[in-house]
C-alpha cells in the first residue's frame, strides 16, 4: 500500500499539496520504511541495530500515528465533515487503526519482548 501511494504521489507530482502536506507525506513514508525494517527484523528474528533504537522508534511510531489521525481530521474542511458525516469517518478511523495496529504490535514485540536478540549489556 505504501509503494502504491508513493507511486501515486510521484505520478501526480504532489499536485495541490502545501509544503506542510509534503513534509507530512515525507515523514509518513520515512516512518513506514523504518517500520518495514522493524517488521523484517521481527519476522526473521534478527537483531538490526540496537534495542534502544527500536524502543525509541516505537514511541515515535505511536505519537506519529496519533498525530496522523488528528491531522487527517483537521485537514478536512468543516463542510466536508458535515457532508460525509460520522458514518463515514468512524469506519475510516477503525480501518486505519486495524491496518496500523499489527505494525505497532510487531514493533512493540521486537523492541520489548525479544530479549534473546539483544545483548544484556548493550
């Protein structure tokens, strides 16, 4: 999904996006790429980097997820929120959480629950 969205953004040339939107999009892709690295290390049970980096990234990932959900709502115009209604927005947030939660769980498991991968005295 990330690759498709990245391709779409480059195909459209980031048309009609403000500088803030472009920065947010770039940060989102950066978090997604680091999350893929974390998921790779978790799936294959290999230690990549240091445990402290993944603990820090877990908290960054959670804060970014909460920020991105808020940013999605705040970037909508008030008229469009009224037009689509809560019957559309609530399922959208549920799907967003359902898609992101496995990544956050894998990041948590990799950073906090895989002590056999990380040295005792890092």
